[in-house]
């Protein structure tokens, strides 16, 4: 199964891709996660990406496409199929991905678009807390950790993403509407799109996705 999860920031793509990994054994590639790991490791790519990410801006297409093409080309990822989370986010990225996958003879099976209104997104992102070790996601009001600052699952330290600050959230939403919405239409025209209502609770969204992709 070669699948894309697309939708605004904070709609639940990360949560759903984690569930697809845990329960269905799929391999996920999250462009945001890969960038955050590069930032933590203080690589050249990480330093470059951080200039954009900390402001809520997109990392330039050439940089993102090169990084993702390298990961997708890795054999272990291709064998099991993959779920792409956060990529592509622009039309040039979608076109580059199409070309790459068609060169590999491995076209996409489905694109799942998870949607929710801007007010819901803002409420979810302001308050989001993540685990630096296992990636578990909490929320200050809706799903607080049992012990402040520590992950319930792995005891790892929790953190608030720099791009979950109010101005960065607004910038990310605007970019989503301007640059990523056309990507959803692009896949709609190709007949690959499945729409899922992201206002529902994560377990319900997961059931719908599994039903749609037949996993
Ligand atoms: P995410 O974890 O998917 O919300 O991504 C966090 C940030 O990483 C985004 O706000 C962008 O700054 C950057 N990023 C992630 N994926 C992409 C992409 N496909 N194109 C450009 N920038 C990206």
C-alpha cells in the first residue's frame, strides 16, 4: 500500500500514521519528523530547515524533494509500501513525487485527505505537547500527561514545538490553504482521493481510514 495522508497541520496525520505503523505494520515517512531529527542532530540540512520551520514557513521545494526522494528510494521503504505524512505539500512536490514513483514503477494507491475547520486546528495546536523520545502526542487541556513534562508511555521528556506558537500556527494554516489545498484537488482529479472528517475522535478516524484503504 502506497498512501499519502494530507490535511492541515494538527488535523491528526501524525496520530493516524503512528496508528498505521503500530497496528497495521506500515512504514511511515513524515517529512516534518525527518526535519526535526536533522535539527536535533544539528546537521547542515537541519540548520537550513530550522530557519523556515521556526517561522511556520515551508522548507524550499528543492531541499524537501531531494530529502524525501532519497528516503523513498531506500529499498526497505519500497518493499513494505509506505505512508507519507506531510509530503507533498505543494504542487511542485506532488509532481516530483509522481515522476519519482512512475520511474520506479510504483504508483500511489490512495491519498487520504483529513479535514477540519481552522478554529478546531488552532484549538488543537495551541496546547499540543509531544514526547521527544517516542513521539506520543498529548494536549494540555484534552489529553494531559499524568506527570507534568514526562511521557506516560516511555518517561521521555515532553516538549512544545516552536512552530506551535500562535503566529506560526496562523502562518502554517495560511500556507495550507494557499499551497496544500491545490494538492488535494490535484489528487482528486487523478481519482485517488478519499475524504475523511478529522473532527471525529482518533479511533473513529482510524477505522474510517482502514476501511477506505482496505488495510
Ligand atoms: P509537520 O510536522 O508536518 O507539521 O511539519 C513541520 C514543519 O516542517 C512544517 O511547518 C514545514 O516548515 C516543514 N515541512 C514539513 N514537511 C514539509 C514539506 N513537504 N514541504 C516543506 N516544508 C515542510
